[in-house]
C-alpha cells in the first residue's frame, strides 16, 4: 500500500527531476522549466536547486555560464533567482569574474530579505564574504561574515555557522591575525563535534590539523591528528586510506625549522599514547631528515615507533613504519637493515591481505546463510499468501455472483425506466429543435427585413437627392431668372420668401437623405461616417470627441451600416433626453472584436426604471446589439451621466 501511496503522491505533486543523470542542453532546460512552472512552490524550490547542482557540474565553466544566461532569459521569476544565484556566483568565481559574483550575491541578499528567508540570507552573506576574501578585501568580508554569524546564532540555522567560521579563519590568516583565526577554527569544531562521522566532520578536523601543523601548538596538533585518524579508520576499518590526507598535511612542508615542533609533538604523542599522531609526526620528522641527508637521525624515532606498535594491533601503522625504516635505512647506507625491514613489510602486507580475505570470506558466508534463510522464509510466506489468496478468490467469486444477480435486477428496472426517460427526452429535444428553428427563422426574417429597410432607405435617399433635390435646384434657378427679369416683384417681397422656402426644402431633402444613407458612409466607410456625425454634433453645440483605432478591414458593408445605425440611435437618445454638453465616442478594434464606448455628461437615469417604462430607444439599441451577437453594459445613475460599453464580434 505504501508503494501505491507514494506513486499517487508523485503523480499529484510532480516527480522530482533526476538531474544528476541528465546531460544539460537548451532543449532539456526548456522541458525542465515547463514542468517546474506547474508545481507547488515547495517543489519548485527543490527542482531549481537540483537544476543548479547540474549546471554547476557542467564543464567547462564557460559552457555552464552560457546555460545560466539562457536560464535567466527563459525564466525571470524571483523564486528562480533566489535559488539559482547560490550556484551562479560559484560559476562566476571559478571563471575569475569576482565583481560579477559579488553583484549576484548582493541581489541574492536583497531577494532573501524580500522573502524573509533567513537561511538564504546567511548563505549569500557568507558567499559574498568568500568573494571579498578572494579579492583580498578583508574588511568587507568580515562585515558580511559578522552579519551571517549574527543571523545564524539568533535563529534556527546554527548548522550554517561551520562555513561562516571556516571563512572567518581564512580571512584572519589573510590579516595575519592567527589568534582570531584559531578561535574561528575552534568555533567551527564546536559546531560539528557532535555530528555523526561524515565527510563534513572529517573536513573540519582536517582543517584544524592542517592549521596546527603550521604553528607551534604540538598539544593541539596531537589531539586533532588522533581524532582525524580515528574518524578515517571508523569510516573504513578494512583499509584506512583516509590516512593519505593526513600524510599530505605533513608533506606540505619539509622546512628544517619545523624539526623542534615535530620533536615536541612526538614527545606529547608518546606521553599521551596517541599512536596515530605519533606515527604521523614521526614519519614527518623522518621525511625532513631524509631530505637533509641526515637519515641516521630518523632511525631511532622509527625504531621507538616500531616497539610501540608491536604492543598493539595496528597492522597498517606497523606496515607504514617498516616501509619508512626500509627506505631510511637504505638512505643511511645500512642496506642489511633496509632489506630486513622490506621483508617484514612484505610479510605484514601478505598477512593483512590474508586477514582481509578471511574476513571477506566469512562475511560472504554469513551473507549467504542469511540470504538462504530469508529465501526460505519468503517461500513459506509466499505459499501462505497463495493459500490465502485462493480462499479470498472463492469468497470474492461468491460475492461477485450475488452482486451480479442484484445488478441484473437493477439493470432491467433501470432499462425500463431509461427507455421511458429517453422517449421523454426525445420529445423535449424535438420541441427544442422546433423552437430553435423558429428562432432562426425569426432572426433570418429580421435580417432580411433590416437589409430590405436599408436597401429601401438607400433607394429613397437616392431618389430624394437625385430627383426631388435636383428638381428643387432647377426651380430655384428658374425662379432666379424670373426675378432678374421682373424687378417689380421685389417690391412685394414674395421672391425672398419663396427663395427662403426653397432653400429650406433643399436642406431638409439633404438631411433626410443623409439620415437614410449618409454620404460619408458610402464614400469614406464607417470611420468617415462616425467622424462626420461627430462634426455634425459639434456644429449643434456639443463638445464631441471621436476616437477610432484598429478597425478591421474585413468588416462587411451590412455590419458597418448596422453599427452606424446603432451609434445613430444612441446619439439620438442623448440629444432627446440627456441634456448633455460633452459626448465621447470611442470605436476600438481588438483581435476579432469591436469595442464601442459612448459616454455623455448628461443627467443620467435609472436603467431598470427606463426599461420597465418600455422606452423604444432603449429597446431599439438593445435589439440591434443582440442582432449583432454583441453584449452591452449600461452604467448610469441620475446626475452622473451615462456610459454605454458595447462589444461586437467582427463576423
């Protein structure tokens, strides 16, 4: 059951990325980023950190830098930067870009403060201090290290003090303040001394041994050398290869000035019976004497070491002593002893190999017997499970048969009921289809009627303009000719009145013709017609603003006319009822939609009340919007003007 529960959890919250086995590429990073965005924040953080670990392993560093830059282009989220900066600054420092690394650490500090993440705040302060240490800027490094130390001591992140104190020690050594460097290293040890045996703990002790091997502190050198040796032997009891790092510490310097320090360390180790420290310091002293060509002086120390080791069971240490005695005796030209110790070394190595072989054979035998017993237990358990499974299968079969009978009864009853329900639903569907068809016919009839009205309006407008308008103009021309001939008619003032009436008739014909089919709509399209309507409103004393942008080119002529009629209806309502001074008309195209906004500063009204009164203007406007498959929103109240927002599809 636990397995299925875990699988369900992984499916629900996302499978963690196995980045350690992946090869970085831009395609892979795109895939990872697309998955990260769909995860909860907690899993996002873990996933970003796993990606950062993978990028940090990419070689060469310049290639990793390119991937980091690509990552920042593809994902600019702050949560990504907070988690990735901790790896990016390392990449920059490795490539020598310390100023850039410092800049990234500062950004990390700012993000940590924004998200109130104390752990990241400690990390970025400690990291920027490391960069300043590389640049030999000790004061800046100490400022950030003190801030990191304060945060770690005050909060729940005391485990991070280890790195803070390690970096502090390096900075104080840079300042040649060895006392404070030693204090920092000892504080680092206090943080980890109760840890389980781990690489981290061994590294801390290694740092202490390395430090005390370079200063005149033999007691501390012996103490921490013994601890480090025990940790290595505990980690690998069959082959304490961990002694090699300890040897490397003592091989770093063959300075003859260290002879008194090593002699004192040998004395302290001997008095404290610290065999590992005694071996390492003796071998270190031997190496210096061999380099100085004074090998004979080293032999007494090695022989005392041999006597000590004979009394305890430490074959690896004794082997190293025989090897050193053989080499040193040869350097001192005592070839007989060199040969003897070489034989003893070979014999001990064979003995160690034999013991290891026996131990391994015994271990394999125990594992074989254990596996054999476990297999027998598993077989017995499997047999019991099979019997139990058979019993349960019989039970389940009987239950399934009973359930099948019950379900059959329910099925027949349900089928009868379903047939009745289906017939009822079919009738309802047929009725709905008839209703839909009637509605479509109504819409088609309305569309045809509107198109017929528009065609008739166009015909009448042309007749008014071309026939009656022209006729009136001809009458006026003839009348003017008569007026020129018969001057005495002027005394009666009839010609002036008749002229005035003919002018009014011409204007009225143009107005009726324009309203039925505006000249601007046929010449300049919808935009020109609306702008012409705005100009006409301005001439009537209204402060009118018209804004038209991005009108689609594929708008049909019928749709243009319908939109124009809709605007005409709205403006007519404003002139009749609003008592407005200013009018705003906006017609904006966006993708496959047209947004129409008409706003006035008139007296406003209560929309619900106006609808209940059955005003023809509102009905006409709403019907036109509905016919255009659009939506309309009325925003109005008494004394606050009116804002109408209409959205209409292009097709």
